[in-house]
């Protein structure tokens, strides 16, 4: 008969009162139970045997140590010599209450030990993880039964030594000991943990041989083994043949479906289980919530949450942890936090779920706050906690916080855990601490594929492409096989260096490894070939990719956009929509860039409408691209409207607006906008000052331009680059300070490029400075002997100065070197079709009508007195009577622009 804990205390004290000083002056009535026999037979040893053994058994059931210890003390005090049975009960009580030292003392003092004595002490050491001592006692046993073998087999399994568990099972068979259902169930669990399916099938044969295939315990272990060995169909077959199914078998089957990512089948089994009236357990709820998380089925998860609350599992820690984990993986961190706050008692796993959930949602600050709360609870932390905290530090680029968590990991000796070490490595890489990441990687005693991927990605993310490729070569040399993440990082490095040959070698290795059709690797290959200028190769790879993901589509569209092949980018975007793929913010940004390149504002507005329908207008990346697109299409009003309405602005958004103002000659607006950046703490970068200096050039603000050029370095620590020097040459040159501009170019800390020299040559044309123009032209031709534009500009400067002999020499030199002026190009969009034209082009199907209309326009222009400027003409055959043809060409270009 079961005894309540308070009754157990009372009866134990009552028992002592018959042999020593009474503990209570007034003893309450004794309940009718087994202990009442003691008063009648206190002098009879059999009664004492029954009483002491029963006390120990009840204390063992209730994990109540103190009454048992008092009974043990009284047993010694009254000189009672315990029998083997009583000693076994006492020993089992101490083991159950986790007092192994006391159990060992009882075992050592026993005069006679039986099989149960040895089985108890073996089980005690096994439960404490001391398997070496447990095995020593096992082999010292004079006689073993099936329970002895089962204790060792299950002990190894409980301590994660599944291989040894199977070895003992095989030894048991060789010794001729008959298996029972517990032996077979334990070894099946070991086979499942090791995914030793062949061994599991042989054990299945023994199950059938001994007739345990209809047993619900062994059957549950069988279906669990097949599920863990990725043979879910066999597991389902075993489950269907079980004549009796309890909640354990249903739980194992549902968990097997979840483990094999067949979440829908798991939920269907739950529905079937409800139909037959089997009660729900905490393990079943945990599997169901994992299914909902895997399917992102938030609505169903909420219904199951309500079901758990109605089933009185609302306060269960395991169910609560699974629930908040489901909400976290479905992106509902607010609901996950509510579940955590409502739990009466939280476990370490509960805090781990919320920390990892915040880290995965890129809410690193909240993850670290939860980590701090966990440290205050005294629950401790484990490898999962540290990995989640380190991922949070990586998401917020928190180098200081990451170092603190690193220190905590070192103090807790968790650095030996490779998962924690990999998380630290990844954190340093994302926090731009490449030196620390490299040092940690070099110190790692053991490295897995994740370790190599982390250091390779760290080098690539920090722009060190050479180290990326070096680590990749070392990884191959160490016989570690690369995976899709490895190839993704290495191909990015090849794209960054435009190392086409290296990229092609890696592509060959990818094909040999059988990953050529992988969607992730295919997208990386498309990106690499696009950035290396091999757009046709990228197109072929994209077509061959079996499952075209969003990343793959974005790679090919942005590749065409990058190479200024905007029409092809639009074709791929249309094809993507036809296939039912929904674009994301990166897709829309790439397509908007092509609209900006083609100045097709109509298509840009259509894309903008799609963005609004997809509710992506608040994305800062999209806002910046829209501001840029409208400004490049000449629609500054809409560009400014998008900028002002943007809910979030980063430095890219500010730079896009600044660039738009500067590009359209709105210098005053650009400088006002730059002044607005200061109060909102937006730190300008190099691109910002390019736009500011261009604005100063348009407005002729020489002193202000010089001021901004100086504060770049003095106040913001930005070294001027070639673009800034080019702007300064333009500012000084336009104001007539040609010599100062030349002096600035000659004192640059690096060699001037063609853009700077061409800018200097252009301002020489404005002010007719022949001497500096000749120097600039010589420099340009040294950089590119086939640069015809330099010769054209110098020839025009000679013509302006009346130096016709020099003009003639320049024309002869160009004919000798076969240099020709690049033809002008213009385009216009009509009825959703872009029409492109070159100077003198007759390839358009309606060119006769176009030229006829041009003739009418030319006549009207001549009637109002227009005379074309022929100074820019370079063809030697063109003379004064040819002014009419030049007029036609100029008018043609004006019409098509």
C-alpha cells in the first residue's frame, strides 16, 4: 500500500519511539498500514525484516532520504543484523536517492551478497557514469543473470557509449544467456543511436525468433531504431503490425516522422492517435511542435498550444520549451517570450531556445539580454547556450561582447567542444577580427568541415581572397572534402579577384564531386562567371541548374545588370515571373538598376507598384534603389519624394539622393542635404564626398570644394581616392586655375588614371590651354594608345586656337593609327519597346520615315537661323558645304535622345 511522505515520516518516528526516547510526547493515532504490525511483533526478527525493508522500499519510491537514513541509524542502534534482502533494499534506496557512497558502504559490509546485490551496485555506478567500476563489479560476480547483463548494456547506452553496449550484448549471446525483451529493447536503441541498421535488422530477427515482435515495448524500440536509421517506411510497417499500441509506441512513431523530415505524416499520425483515444504525453507534444516549426505552420502550432493548455500541460517544462521553440522558429519571438515568461519554472533548455531564436532572427541584443538573465538564474549554461550567444554577437558585429563570451567559454572549459570553437571562429570572422580568427583556427586541435568553412568564409568576408584560396588548398590537402558552403565562399573569392582560371579549376572539381547541379553552388558559379565577364557561360549554368532558387535568379539578373546588358536582365526577370517565382528585395533592386541604366522610368514605376504590393517599400535597400532609379531617369521630384518618405535611411540612401542632385546640377540642394546628414549621425563615406565635390564643381564653388576635400581626411579619416582628385581637377579647371589642377595631378600619392587626365583635357578645351592639353593627351595615349577621344579633344582645342596645321597633323596621326571616333548612341522607349540608334544608322525598320521627319525638322531649324557648330568634326572629308549633313546628324541625335 502506498504511503504518503508525511505519513512515512510520522511512522518512522513512531517506530523509533518503541526503542528510544520518544520523539513526541503525544503520538497521534497510527494509520492502518504495513507499519502497524511493528507494535505487535517488535521482538520478532521477521517483523523487523518486513518493516525495515518496507521503509527502505517506500523511501526509494518517493526519493525521500531522511526517513530512510533515520531507519538505517535505528537499525544499527538496536543491533539488528540486516539480511541480504534488507541490505539490498537499503542499498537500492541510497542509489535511488543519489547517495552512491552510502550504498557502497552497505555493499562492503554485507556478509552475504546475492545477484540482486551486485545488480544494484552495478546499476548505481552506471547511473553515475562510472562504467569502468560498474564493469569491474560485473566481472567479479560469482553468478550473473539476465538483469546483470541488461544493467551493463543499458549503463553503456545511458552514458553514450553505444558501441560498447552492443559489444556487451554480443558477449551475452556468446555466453549462452537468454535475451529478454529488455535486452533486445536496449540494444535496439543503441543501434538506432549509431544508425547501425544492419545490426538492427539482425536484432529484429532475434525479436521474431523469441516471440517478442508482438510485445509493445520491444516493438516501440524496433520502430524507433528504423526511424533513426532513416528507414521510416520499415518503421511504419513495424508500427502497423503491432497488435497493441500504447502512448510510447505512438510517441516513438511520431518522433520518427519528425526526425525524417516527414512532418505532415507525423501530424496525421497524431490525428489518428486522437481517434483511437490514446492520451497525449509531453514527448508527443514536443514532436508535434517540432513538426510545426519544420513546416512553419504557425496557425497549427497555436492550435496545438491551446490543446496543450486544455490538457493540463501548460506548466510542463518540456512542453513549454517545445512551444516557445516553435514560435521562435516561426519568427514569432514576441509569442515565444510570452511563453517563457508564463512558465512557472524554466529550464536551461528553455533559455537556450529563446537565445537561439533571437540570434536566428538577427535580434542579437535581445539574445544577449536573455543570456544575461540566464546567468543570473544559476541554471548554468552549456555548449548550445554559448553557441547561441556567439551567433548573437556575430549578428550585431559585437566584437567586445564576443570576446567576453569567448572568455566565459575558456573559463568553463567549453573550448574543447568543437561546436563552441566553430561559433567563436565564425563570430571573429563576422566582426572583422580576421587575425583573432586565424589564431584560433591555428590553435584548434581538432577541425571538422564547419571549422574549415568558418575560416574560409572569414577570409572571404574580410576581402582577403588570397588567404581564402590558400585555406581551401590546405583543406583539400588535409583530405577534408569541401561542401556547398565551402565552394560558395571560394567562388565568391574568385569573383572578387576576377580570377577566372582559378574559378574554372574549382568548377571542374565541383563537377567531379557531383555537386554541379546543386542550386546553391550553381548560383555561386553564375555569380563568379558574371563578375569575370563570362556571361554566356553563366547563362548556360543557370539553364542547367535543376532547381532554380531565388539566389540563382538574382545572380543571373544582377550579372546582366552589372555588365550593362539591361535588356537581357529584363528578359530573365520576365521569365522568372512566368515561372511563378516571387522576387525578393535583391531581385527588385537589380531590376531597378537596369531601369536606371536604360532610363526606362515607365518600367521602373511598374516595378515600384509590385514592390508596394509585396509590402517591401520599407526595405532600406529597396528605398535607396528607388531614389537612385528615379533620379537617373530624370524624375527628381519622385526621387526626392521617395527619400523623404523612407522610414529608414542608411548612408546608401543619403548618397543616392546626393548623387542625384549632383548629377542634375542641383548643387545647392546637394550641399543642403549634406548638412542635414550631420545631426542624424550618418557618417559620410567616399561616395558621399564624390557627390559633394561634384556639386561644388557645378556651382563653381572653388573654396568650398577645397574645404570639403581637406575635411575628408582631417575630420572623417577618409583618404582621397582617384574620383575625388578627378572632381578637384574639374573644380579648379572650370574656374580657370589650370596650372593648379595640373600641379594637383602631379602631386597625387598614386598614378593618375585616364578619367583624371581626360577631365584635365576637357577643362583645357573650355579655357583654350594648349600646353596643358598636350601634356594631358600624351599621358592619356601612354595609358591607352587606342584612345580616340583624347585625339578628338586635342584636335578641337587646336581648332579653337586656330592652329590648323596641328589639326591636320592630328588627323594624319589618327588615320595612320586607324583611330576612329566612337559613334554616338541614343535610345527611346515607345510602347514598352526600347529603340536604340547609332549616328547614321539605317538598320531600323522605319528609318526612311525617321529621316523624312528629320528633313522637315532641319528645314524648320534653318528657317529660324540655326547654324551647326562644326568645330567638333574630325573627318577630313567634311568641309563647309557639309554643314547640312552635320546638322542632320545633330538633329537626329536630338530626336532620339
